[in-house]
């Protein structure tokens, strides 16, 4: 008998063993995890990433929210 916990896939309902090196989500079987992983690599990021202007704007907004004076 295996010492790994048995889970039920949230997508297809199949039971699978939750192993430590299993790729994908903990509530999805390996077969249901694969299509989402391959599709996400071709999508561009949502505009967040290493864009310096966006990061500078984010920092400015957070700083203004944290240190604004409430009158």
C-alpha cells in the first residue's frame, strides 16, 4: 500500500495519488494539469513583469496610499 494521500480530481473526478514531485495543481490529476501548463507558456504576461515604468508607478501609488495625510 502506498503512503501518498489519495485525492479526487476536481475536473474529471478520477482518484490519484498526491506525490511530492507531481506537476500541476494539488486538486487535479496529472492528466488534467498538463493542458493548462502547456497553454500558459504561449500566453504573454498580463503586462506586469519587468516593465520599469509600471513598477515605478506601482511603488508611487503604494507609497501615496501608505503615507497620505487623512484630513
